[in-house]
C-alpha cells in the first residue's frame, strides 16, 4: 500500500508542478522528475520518468483547454512540431530505457543547469504575432519546425519530460511567435511528447498509476492559482522567469551531485 507521507508528497508535488505550469508554461515538467525521485522517493529512475511523463501530459491537456479558449494556440505549427517531436520521442524513450538510472539522473542534472542558464541568457528578439503556417510560409517554416521538433522530441523521450521548457524557446526561434502564443502552442506538443514517452514506458511496466492519479489531482488543483498568479504578476514576468531559471539551475546542481 501507499503510506500517508507518500500520498501527501505526491499531491504536493502535483500541486507544485501545476502551479509552475500555470505560471511559466511548460517549464514545470523539468521539476517533475526531481520531485518524484527526491520528494515522493519513488523506487527507480525509470519508474519516475514513466510516471512523470503521464502526469505532465495530463497537466498539459488541462492547461491546453484554457489556452485554446484564449486563442493562443497556433494549431498548424503545433501539429508539425508535435509530429516531428513524436518521432524523436519514440526513439529517445527507447534509448533512455537502455541507459542506467543513475547515469540518466547525472545527465538530467546537467541538462537542467544548461536549460536554466539558457533561460537567464534569453535575449530580446523581434516578435511576429501574426505568424501562420500556410502554403506560402511552409517553405520558410517547415525546414525550421521539423528539425527543431525532432531534436526536442529526442530529449523529451530520453529524459521522460514534456520538454515544454525546450519547446517554447524552439518555437520562438523557429517562427518568431510571441511567448504567449509559444506557451499555448507548446502545450499541444508537451501533451503529444508526454503521451509518446508515457506509452513507451507504460509498455515496459514503468508507470505507477496511483501516483499518476495523485500528481494529476494535485496538478489540477495547482493550475488555476498558477494561471491567476501569472496574470497578477504579468508585469514582473522577467523577474518570475529569472527566479524560475535560478531554481532550475540549483535543482540541476543538486540532482547531478546526488547522482554523481
């Protein structure tokens, strides 16, 4: 059975992930794995990856509903990116399952440090709010969307993350869409990649479904306050993102050192 402590840790972790997803978009998924390994203290790294992938996909779908209503999802771009990403994630998940759990965590910690630093060094760029994938723009957009999607998919599958924190910058770099649209669009991809990874891991028996339910419940509870808080703090978005980047770097150092 499951102890009360585990139950509480799972609900709290889910709440935290949901809150962060609401606040900064897909970034919450990068904290799902460390929370499961060190917070919930799930047995194996692979079980943590499989479980995190399902929970992240579920939380992304909840967030996506809100963004779809707000009209911040660019569906054609999302579709192309997601398809390329799914191919990458399927390959990445097979590779990840073949790698030793401790080595996976070391690599994951290093990835977190790199992602956190990249967030801190984000430079301003010209935004193109009206960017659309159409017959005319396909020539220019497809060669950028497809490799970006595949690359992000590989990492997402390998590490069992939704990859939102990689997808948002990749979408902005590929298309120039504003962050708001990139976050909404990214949730389609996060859900698709999370489900691909989850299916691969579930097939190998690595998913703890009780934990998934608890994390998802927590995530739903945390999402609404996260979105509200995000609106309230919209003016301080830069500060929020820097703070989050700092947390990601610190957690990354902790994970890498612990595993090492």
